[in-house]
C-alpha cells in the first residue's frame, strides 16, 4: 500500500491527460465532421442538380415529379410562370423542346440550412416540334429545399445571358 | 439612432433594414421587397448594404450576374433614373427562416443618354432571417415577353 500512492497519482494524471486528449480529439473531429457534411451537401446538391438537368433533357417526368415539390414554380426564359403540373405536362408533351445540348457550367452552390440556391450558366441548343430553335446561354437559378430528409426543387428560373460584345 | 419614435409609432429611419418582428413572415417579406424597390429607386445604398448578405448576387433581367458591389455601383449611379417601379402578382413561400418571393415587377426608367425603358419582369428573391434581421442572398429577373 505504501507504493500505491505514487501509482494512484500517476494514474490520475494519466487519466486527466486521457480525458483532455479525448476532449481535444472529439472537438477536432467534430469540427472536421462539421466541415465535411457541408462539403458533402454541396456535392450532393451538385449531383442532384445535374440529374435534374439530365431528366429535363431526356424528358424523364417520373424523376422530375419526385424531385419537384408540390409548390414548384418554373420561370421560363420568356418570363412566364409555370406551376409543377404545367411544367411536367410541357416536358412530357409531344411538341416539347428536343435538346441537342443542355450543358451547365460555372455551377455555384450556396447552402443555408435546409435551403440551397444553385446557379449555373447553361448552354442550351434545342428545337421544338414546330421548328422553333433556341441557341442561347442561359443563367439558371434552382432553389432546393430539404423536406423530410430529401432535397426538392421549389423554384427554377432562366434568364438569357447578355450577348458578349462583338470581337474586335 | 436606428428608430425614430413618434407618438409611440416606430418608423424605420433611412437605411434601416426591417426587423423580423411584427406582422406575419409573409407580410414582413413583402415589406422588405417594397423597401428594396424604393431603395433602388432612391439610390439608398445604405439600406441595400444592410439588406444584402456579403454573398448576395443577382442575375439581372439584362442577363448579367452582379455581385453585391456591382449592384451597389448600379444603385449609386445617377446616370439611370428609375421613374417608376412597382410589383404585383406576389407569391411568398416560407421555409423556416428562409423566404422565396416571386413577383411581377414593372419598371420604367431613363438614362442620361436619353434611352427610355419600360418593361415587366418576373423576379425571384431569396430572403433569410439572420439575427432578427432580413437579409437578401439571391435574386433573379427575367423579362416577360409578349
């Protein structure tokens, strides 16, 4: 028992160091975890955004029906506001635009808790069944909201980009 | 002083961003939008500075992407005078501390080169409640074509 006092003191010091290290490591990993999910959310949303664009290009209304929230609104490049049902009907219709190219670039994601704003500059080349051709650069904003653990699109809007000044 | 109290009524002073107190969230958001348009018309950069989050960006109806600083520059300029700006067909969607507000904005302006413009735009604005104040984080305008 005589030799047990230093052992106990040493044991307590070691325990304290262990607790301290645990706290520090937990704190550090919590910070990393706090950053990583944020990065993951950005990546997750970018992927979902790409899937959305791809589904619009292909006319996959089954996917879009699940992705678009009930209150979804689409503001097309003519400034018309289309609710979800009208947007899906248009995408499904026989005279929908056939996209030769629908390529987003310069994608930016801003996450605000359960709401995210995604912007991109999309090259659109399309032709409708009545031979109306579109060949434009369009700025798109998509607003996503997380509902019951799933990201849904609540708003989509396009504005034709200003034409660059003529070269020379 | 942020507020002027006259006869018990709190009147927001110049440059004061509406707080998140009083009225429903929808009413507050519409009030913010009204003051936003007024500030754009009256070159009230002080109000816009408080309203816009640092990361604010706007896709203008002319097809430009503008940062907060660029919107300021435009708002500060007296080369362009907004004769009239108003909005209707307003829809407010509330998601917790965030609001998505769409409207039809009618604008009439002229510039010092004699150019006159009248047009209708469909606008979306994203507002967030931060520290009991409203902040705008994004906006986009699309010209309405007949």
